[in-house]
C-alpha cells in the first residue's frame, strides 16, 4: 500500500476509509521518498520545506475549502495536485454567519447572562435590542459561500450589496470600492479566502465607514481584518459590534477583544457540525481514493486544475 502522510487532525470515519487503501504515516515517523499522498486540514496546511522534501508526492488533499496554508502555486510547479472541499460546506458556513449576525443584533450573550446571573429577578426587563429586519448587508467576497449567505438573508428583507474582484451576474449591487460599500452598509460580512490578496482589506478606514451603528461579521480568515484596528474601533465606539469566527493568531485571541461586550466570539467553527464535517471528510478521502484508482481527482484547487 502507498504511504499517506497525515498532517493535522482527521476524523475516525476518514481514518477508517484511508487505512484500507494507504499506510498512514505521522509527521514523527515517515520516509520522505515513500510519501505519495498527503492529507491535511485547512489550518495545518503543509510547510513549504516539507513539500520540497517529498520527491514523489502527487496529491495534497485538504480537509476544508480554504487552502491559504498550502502554497498551491508552488505545488502546481512541482506537478503536485492540491484538492479541497468546495460546496459541501456552503450552507453551514452561511448559517454560522447568520448566527453571528443574529447574536450581535439581538444581544443573545448579554441577555443569556442576564437570566443566568439572576439579575432579571431584581433588574426588571432587559434593555431593548435592534431588529435585524430591513438591514443593508455588504458581503465581502460573493463566491460559493457568499452567495449562500445572500440567499439565507432573504427572509429578513435584507438589501444585499457585494464587493469582490469581479462583478457577477446577480441582482445585488456591486461595489468595486470596499470603503464605499461599508459606508452604505449596516453590516459587513467577510467571506473571501485568506492569503496575501486579502490581507487586512478590512482596515480602520473600512470600519470607520461602517460606523458606530455598524456590525462586522468575519467568517473568512483572521488575516482579512486588521485586528488591532478592530479592537480600537470597538473600544472607541467607531464601530458598533463584531461577530467573529476567525482570528489573526488562532487559537490566541487578544485579551482586549475577549473583554469587549460588543463582540460575539466563536472558535473557528464555521463548518463544524457532525453532518458537514462528515461530508467534507468524505470528499477529502474520495479525492485521494480516486487518484489511486485512475490518476484524477474530484475537486482540485484552481491553481492545479490543469494538472
Ligand atoms: P470562493 O472562491 O467561491 O469565493 C471567494 C470570493 O472571494 C470570490 O467572490 C472572490 O471574488 C472573492 N475574493 C477573492 N479575493 C478577493 C480580494 N482580494 N478582494 C475581494 N474579493 C476577493 O470561496 P468560498 O466561498 O468557497 O470560500 C471562501 C472562504 O471562506 C474560504 O477560502 C475560507 O477562507 C473561508 N471559510 C471559512 C470557514 C470557517 O470555518 N469560518 C469555512 C469555510 C470557508 P471573485 O469571484 O471576483 O474572484
């Protein structure tokens, strides 16, 4: 059986299927020239030096859709196919974005604490919150997940705007300039890939344009938002609220961010349900098994689509 190098965690379901076709090797116990396939998750990726040390590597199968932790251009140059898990997680990640939006608008954490602490018994009615109906939401990155978010917002009579590199054939208004879109939005939802192309595109200027009544939701990558500028904007009231699933230096989250009451913070769980992780795991394994069978894969990343 060929040797498969495992980087990062995989599920038992994945391990069982992979073990029937590969000898699974761990990072502390493998022979570089024997490794033909790698399985890795979106967070772990693969170190460029390690990729260079595997002369017979053919496929890197990523358990996740984001692949900013893998140098896909370099892999393509080496003839290595990188695969990921697009589409099967669109609805789940979109739900996570909506969950953060609702939690911010309706102050779910504040009101939950109000009941739990017993303060309700003496403090009377909780303070009013804001309605999520009839808001204008700017989506930063109208790709597979961004479009699912736009569709899930429809029941709240949302006006959807979007910013992406290219204009799409959709009914929503396109903004080439992100600051202009932020100015016209009540909410910004970030759902672009990470990496150098989107590094801190949500900066102090964008957050100020979103404004003191504005809400920033980030389910993309921590690198997309200038985290220091975000903390300052939230502390000084230049920005109203933030709902975050991703952070610059996960799992470290700055104390200043954790201390702010106008945030809802999740530990990068955008796709983390039993059902969706099972579908992602199945596609991750299917890519590897199909490659063993006939040399092709199901879902190569765009950089490797020609291989
Ligand atoms: P897609 O490739 O389908 O969509 C990406 C979108 O981002 C496209 O609309 C693209 O624009 C836009 N975009 C890319 N670069 C830029 C840029 N520099 N400026 C503005 N817009 C840009 O990806 P998916 O929707 O499948 O996934 C998006 C990302 O979501 C993943 O890469 C991952 O980082 C993140 N994610 C997070 C999860 C979580 O757990 N929180 C789970 C899953 C994904 P254009 O179409 O014009 O090229």
